[in-house]
């Protein structure tokens, strides 16, 4: 800036040329720059916001679109494989009263009405899971799935996982066993996950790691970033 000021003072005729040159350089710089260069896409912006930083995104399905999770098993020749479809994500509502009544009845207790943590809301994720592998296999949400509000990821707590287990028990007793209890090849069943996010927020994506953990010994596991419609 100081060198340009002295140029203005000494060479009035050259000002226009210098100004045009500077503006052209600035325009070129602006064109070359992009949000992806300034901010890591997996952190705060871009198509992969919500994925763990550094994780390979295998796909970006929408609600209602299936995706294939392949998970290593003890039998390397027969890895566990599932087609998973997120059918619905419901936030801000109480947990299913039928599920709660069934859980209470199974242990002889009065029906409870669990509440989320202060300032938070429940988000219930309903899924359809099909075993497309070559052997009977179980699949759990566990530590492999998060619900995301932009770049903030929320996992199931132990309490949330217990509620999800109540859903699995209920549907199993309705004759629709899900992957929690194991599915044979070609068999399908429902699965549910329970999360808690701040009351004022809406989830934007779900991350499904193609593993039993979000992160392995060498870094984040690859996975799918399910896109949620905020209006749904």
C-alpha cells in the first residue's frame, strides 16, 4: 500500500495503469480462490460436511435411497454386507409409547416416559436393513453412526442405545426381527437409532461408517453421508 501511495505522488500518469493492474490481479486472485481451499470440506463446508475429517466418503444417499455397508468379519472370505435404507428421521417427539409400554411390561414395571437431557431433543432414526452378504450377520448402530448438525456430530449415549434396544425388542416381538438379533442372507428387518441433539437444531446429515467403529488404527473409517432434508 505504501509503495502504491508513493507511486501516486510521483507518477500521476501511471496511476491508472497501476490501478488497472492491481484490480486485475485481485480479480484473478478472487477467481482462483474457493471455499474449499480456505476451509477443509469435511470440517465446516462443502458437500462432505458432517463426515469425519479425513474420512473417505463412499456415497451421499438421500433418505429412502439404499447404500451398501461392507464390514470385515472373522471370516475374511465372507465379510458382512448390508443394504441400509434410512426411512425416516423424527426429532422433537416423545419416544414411541408402544415401545415404552412393551419394555415396561417385559420387566413388570409401570410404563416410563423418558425425557431427553435438559435443552436437548430426541431424534429417532428408522432404517430398513437387508443382509446382502453370504452368512448370518448382526449389525448395530453402536459407535459407527452419528447424526450431524452441520459439522457437529452426535453419537448414541449408553442411555440412547438402551432405548434403541427397546425398539429392537418390540419389533422382534411383532415378528419383525432386525439386524440386532442377526439376519440371514436375503432377510431384512427394521432398525432404530436414538440420538439427542440441541432443541433448537435440526439434523443435516447422518454418517454411517463402513465398520464397527468410527475410527480405526489408521484413522477414520470410510462411510456414507446420508443427506437429510431439513423440511422433512
